[in-house]
C-alpha cells in the first residue's frame, strides 16, 4: 500500500469579499488538476472561492515570487488584481520574505506590490493593453462606433456598447446610468463568451458618478459576479479615461468595498490600492 501523502496546507483570504484559496507552493509540493480545483471551488461541497492563488518560486531572476491563478471552475486566469494584495500579505505572514516591496512574475507579466499595512497594500499593475489583437478582441464580430475605443456587440437580439481593454486579462467595460437595476448574470453570460472575445472576458458594468468616483459590478470569466474585481476596477478606470469620463485618480466602489486606482496616461502602469484580509488556515487531505 502506498503511503498517504502529506495534506496540502492552504489559506483562506479575501479582499473586499473577493475570496481566495491561497497555497504556498514554495514550502510544499502541490500537484494541481483542473477537476480538483473545481471541486475545491464548490461552495457547497468544497472550500469555496472565486480564485485559487498559487505562490511559487520564480523562473525570472528579477522576480521575488511567481503568481499563478485559477478560476473556481478550474480554468486558468492571467491576472487577479485583488489577489495580488492577498499573496503579498501571506508572504509576510508566513515569513517567506520580509521585504515590503516585492516583484511578482505572472502570466500577465511582472508587477510589484508594496505592503504598507493590511489596510493599504499597493499594486503597480502592468501598462494596459489597448491593441485589439493583443487583448484579444476580434473587431470583425462587432461594429465600430464614433469613438475608436467603443464597439457595439450584438447578442441574443440585444446590443451593447463595450470598451475592450486588457490588464493582462481581457475586459469588456460597459457604461450604465444605474448598475443596480441590471441583470448582471444574463448580460455577463452573453458577453463573457461573445465571439469578439476569443479567450472570454471579464465584463464590467460601470456607473460614473463624477470625475473622481465610480461604481462598478463585475461578472468574472469562469466565476460569475464577484464582490470585487481588482483588475476589473483597473480596466474600468482605463476605459473611462479613454472616454474622458474621469481624472487620473479615481475611487471605485464595488459591492465588497472600495479601491483607489491611478492611471496617468497610456504609457503608464495602473496603480491600485486597497486592503486584504486573512480568514483561516486549513489542511486538505489527499487520496492515497
């Protein structure tokens, strides 16, 4: 009989209600399978989370750690903005590093976190990707509008004006007068898998209140609507800036709380600041 494998230690964390299962794969060996991840993500029969975050040793010399992300359905994600603050907090909590400023390697490229306190962790994200082919966005599946950043998409006999942008992961941003009286699940389901987004998209529903404040709800690819989406907040501010709706510093209110986003110009990275929370430590027994 084979010896029973050591249980996987995990940590449950959240940022503004956007919740995560976080695994330190620097100190332990972890074998991940999409079916197992989807089972862990089940809120009724598993642990339950929006994303699974993996902290690993980097392969690039300029990075301190590597950062991998999986959605609750087991699919891979390139970036998770709120998760960046949680992994930065956990690295400090576990003593993996004492450096307040860290460079992270991810599928979306390198980014930095600056740990001031649990109430204020800043992430310097990547420069937004606006080139349609690199988002990726297939413009032939939509219609151009009077503004070069806005396209009309048709789905289920409905039409939606969206601004495509990538923060390392694709986003479709819609501007609305009232985000509270929308069928987010219906519209999000239609647009997240629209042919114009060959890799799917996170769909952001944005209500601009004034030039320094907006409200946002996000339907995340592979998850559904979440309490908060950090990369979605960054993408929404970028889209709003392209349409000259907001200034370079914006407070974004999501169902789970508020983020502060800064984006000076198209050549600059987006900076995001917010909090992170530690919930509990757990062990996941594995089969023999």
